[in-house]
C-alpha cells in the first residue's frame, strides 16, 4: 500500500504529527470533523465513525434490535457470494442469514428473484455493492415498504459509487463502510463508519460503540468497544480530498481493460452505465475464466500478480457448516472462475495494456 499512499505521504505525516502533539487520541475533534465531512459528501443525515467495517454492519443490526425494529431470530436476505464479514455481522447479532444467488452478469444480488425469497420471518435485506458496483433498483424501497423490511447497504467496496446521482450508502435505511487500507478510501489501519437517515438508530449506534454509554459511567445498553481513533480520522480526511479524482482514474483504467482485452476465453464485466446512469468505482476489476488457475499461473510467469476475491464461497466455509447443505450453482461458478486484475491509482495505463496484451496471448 506504500505506492498508493505515497502521493499524500507528507500530508499524512503532517496530520499524524498534529494528532500526536494534540494529546487527543480518542473522542477528539478529528473524528467529529471526519463524520461531518462524510455526512456532507454522502448527503446523509447522520454518520457515526466506528472501529472497522464488520463492526459497522454488526452495530446496525444490534441497534435495530435495541430499537425494536428487528428481533433475534429474524431472517435477513443476503447475497450468497459476499465476503464473510457480511454474514458474520448478521449471525453475531442473533439474526439468520438467508443466502440468495447473485446475478452472473453483475455479481450482485439478483434483484429479479428477491421478492420471491421474502418469507414471513424476513425482516431485512443486505445489498452488497460488490467490487464497487452499485446494487440498486428503483423498486427496492417500494418492495421494502410493502413488506416492512429494512434495507442495509454493505458499502465496504463502493465508496463514491452512485446510482442516478445518489451516492451508495444513502440509498437504503442504513449503510456500513469499511476503511481497511486496501479499500477505495483506506485508512492506515482499521476503521469504519455507519450512515443513516434515522436519528434514533444513529444515537443507539453511537452508544453501543462505546460500551453502551451515552455519557461517562452511565450505560444505556450492553455495548462493546468499537471507536474510530483520531489518527485514522485525520488520515481519512487527507485521502478523502482525492477520492473522486482517483475514482475517475479507476474508471479510465477499467475502460482500458475493457477495450484492450479481446479474447473469447475471458468473460469481462458487463457495464450498463448508460441504462442506469450509475458510476461504478472499480474497487476491483474482476474477470472470469473457466481456466482461472492456468491463467493466473501464466500471468505470474510473466510478472503479473493477480488475486482471487474470493476463492471459497461462504456456504462452503467450515465455520458456516449450517449452510453446507446448500447447492448454489451460480455462486459456486463465480468463486471458481473469478480473478482480480491489478487496478489501483498507482497503476499506469501502460501497465494495464501490458496485462491486457498478455491475457490476449493466453490460450487455455
């Protein structure tokens, strides 16, 4: 990550020095300032900084339970091919994840089958904006209102993405953000945030993240410790100044991949920007190949490192034995075939073309 952070290294050092000299490392002005800036960026009514992205999701569900909108044992619809943190947050809150197949075109939750999966115990939907692509539909809020469902956005991979001019993170009822260092807006450690229109929910989340205390030594809830610190807030404010510019560069790199990779053995991402007026932020550039492992080996021999997000589908993880009976063919196909190509603000267009040329030369 040093290459990604290098352009702002002097600014990052300066704000680190400022925080160190201030003597305020928790409960200081930087976190409040970051929350205000993020609230303005998203056009959200409330933002709460927390310790990490998993806690952000978990706190949303726990706060809904404390508020009385959810209760333990309620069912939450969730894409089957998400990162495990999304599922863990639901289980940790005492709720039941119901895994739904994604679309093979978008890798996001297949919204066309969503209504048919709503049962009497279904009380919430988690939409994961996977790989930086907005997962939304104009009918979703109507569907949620009709069935009295909460819509929670997992926005860990899509900071700055938009749907028809509205930022992801304010489309549903509440949203979780991760600022893990490799994310689009990444801290120099771990941090997360929650955005919501619901003032009562935000107040409960704020208390739950600080042991359940509204004021010192007075507990309103049985909470836990998940607080953003002053250093991470300061670092995030430096990097946030450049995030839209970097997202635009990510789109340029992605367009270069899309135009230069021309081989029938590769399935490229399908882009529908003109149709939906969405802004994809390309946290990851993910292609598919039935010869994925051969392709990775071929690229590595030519000096190109790739990643797999993610190699094992959640329902086949040992920890999630309760889902092991499920047969999810689309999810399994995605996890078996996906490969993430290099894409971040430190990559050049020439490097993208270099990767694309080698992919074009790959013969399975």
